[in-house]
């Protein structure tokens, strides 16, 4: 039985809270794409854990797997594992030997490419997290990447590094004019220094028995009757194939990524549940169109400021303030189709309490035509004017008490809003988030209980 959790919007939908909640019913939690660009905050008994790579389930003692579709920065991996240990937890994390390694030069390249785009004012700066995600996936597709399995064999590691470093150094120098040996980044391109550090990483991974053949490992666990939860990172609109290209991340957060990025078949993933996580409004960190953005005038900007403050809308990884907008249904319809949602969880409805007005974008006007899904090009999306439907607002209530009582205790206007979203995405409501703590999620159905896969 599998449950796949997918971000329906632009990332930061509050997936961590649901992964954490349902991860407790899983035996294995698998990340299938991305790397330490993800930021998951898990609150457990008043304790807050900020994780960017280790699967959130680790807070609960579930086995966490970083699948072959992930890009893994070993420095982040060990610092998060060590940090959790210092706080008394004992995370069991396995890493696919086919996953790719983020090396220090990938971060340097991420930074200089973004800086170059910003300098020439071309408008193509993505606003990446600077974690080296794009350059690592580029090396993977370019067949010059270093995989976790390569770290375990010093001869192979040296060979891979010799080739990859010379290529990436040539790019840094030739394309970006970086004088590598004379810069603060010299070590990042030094084969000997890299070999020294990363062969030790390989030793620690081997000593701790952390590496797995992901497909085989998960297949066996499934045969043994284990429940597997796939933890998507980022969101549909920044998927490299289905998102707002080029303002995207370099992997597939959508549900198909769970099969490719783990080595379990599409029939296995598809016969389980696929739950889209929706934030009750929209936030975006990084560049790109956002038709419903609240930035038109002072009143909208002050509304965005209020929502940002109340919702804590600052990047978990970068601390950047997030852009804020009304809920965008064309995005959600697209997300539901691409991943095949069976259910949705709608988060942060508490943040919208007490507003004077509440709007949902139900379609767009594009060049005089009404459309109901996201156009395929950024240029067309940029020209879209949102068509809004007004909703009744709801007042501030004691959300903890509401969460304890259950769905029927939600204000009627909130239920109308939630049910409208579910209807438009053609999926059942599985949960409603009314606050950050695990107890502040109202569960209508547990996908592990509804799935007979
Ligand atoms: P990258 O993944 O660091 O290459 O960044 C590419 C784009 O994805 C940028 O717009 C980032 O802000 C965005 N992004 C990456 N990870 C996340 C995330 O976890 N939440 C929200 N946006 C993200």
C-alpha cells in the first residue's frame, strides 16, 4: 500500500505536517526528488524541527529513504542526522546508491549562473535556493554526475571526479569568467580536496549501512506488507516538465516522479492514494508569473503583509519573504490532472480568518478569451487576468478547540470554501489544517485506511 503526497502549487503548502501525520502510519517514508532545497517544518509536542533533506518521518522514528531521483548533499545529510541525534532522536535514513551527489562546485555554479542572469537584466533569473540543485541534475542528465554508489569505491570516485571537475571548472572559467584557483571557491574545484572529503563520506555511509538499492529495498519492504509513503518536495507549478518553465526546480515533484525516483512501478504508485496538498491561498518564493499576486496597490500589499506575517511566509531554507496571492484554481486543476489526485488536504485556513474580503481565482481571461487551466508558456501565463469569485469570510475562532472537535466545528464559510476546492479538483477532502501543530490538522480520512492497494 502506498500513499503519495504532492505539492499542488508552488511548494510550501505545508506538506511536512501531513507527511508527519500519515508518516506515523507508514513503515517507510521515501523522498523521490529534489534535495536540500526543500524546507519542511515539523512541529511535534511544541518542538519544532526544520528539515531540508532528511524525510520528515524521521522525527517519528519511521525509516526514511532518499530515492534515486534525489540529489543528496552529504554535508546537509550528516548535519541534519547529527542535529536530530543531539535532540534525542535516532533517525534511520537510507540513501539510494543511484542518487546523485551535490558537490561543492554545484553550489558555486548555481550561484554564479544566477548572479550572471541578474547582472545582465535578462529577466531569466530563477531565484533558486542556491543549493546546487540545477547543476547537479544537469550533470546527471549530462552523464557526468557522481552517484552515492561511486562514493563507496575510491577508484571510481577519483575517476568520476577527475572528469566532472574538469568539465565544471571549464564551465566556471570559460562561461562565467571565474578565476577558480584565485577565488574563495578554489577548494570546490580541487580534485584532491574533494576526493579526501567525499571518500570519507563514502566510508561513513558504508559503516552506518545507509546505502540501498532503492528499487530492490522498497520492493522487498512492500512484499513484506510495509506501508510506504512518498514525500514529494516542492510543488506542481515548479515541476521541470509540468511547471512554469524556466522558473522551475530541476526535478519532478508530481506523482509520476514517485515511480521514476524510487524504482517502484507506476502501477504500484498508481494503485495507492495520491494526496494533493493545497495551501488555502498562494505563496511563491522566487521569480515567475503569479496572476493572483497581492501587489496591485497599497491595500493589497498590506493584506499580503498581514497574511505573510500570520502565515509565517518566509522561506524555510533561505528566509526570503514569500510573495502572496489569492488561491488559484486553474493551477489546482492542472495539478490534480497531472498527478491524479484521489484526495486533497487544505492547509492554513486559520491564516485567512478575520479578512474583510476573500477571493478565489476560478479562471483566467487571456487575450479576450476565458480559460480554466494554466497556459503552457510563461509569456501567456503572464498575460492572464484572474477571474475571481468572492467567498464569505470567517472570523477568528479557537482553532485548537475546533481541531479537537472535528470538521463540523469549522465555521460554515470555511467548510464551503474547502468543499469548493475539493469539487474543483475532483478529489475528496482528507484533511484541513488549522494550525502548524500535528493536533491542529483535522483529519477526515486517513489515506492508508481508504486505500486497499
Ligand atoms: P532550486 O530548486 O533551488 O533550483 O530553485 C528553483 C526554483 O524552485 C526557485 O524558484 C525556488 O525558489 C523554487 N523552490 C525550490 N525549492 C522550493 C521549496 O521547497 N519550496 C518553494 N519553492 C522552492
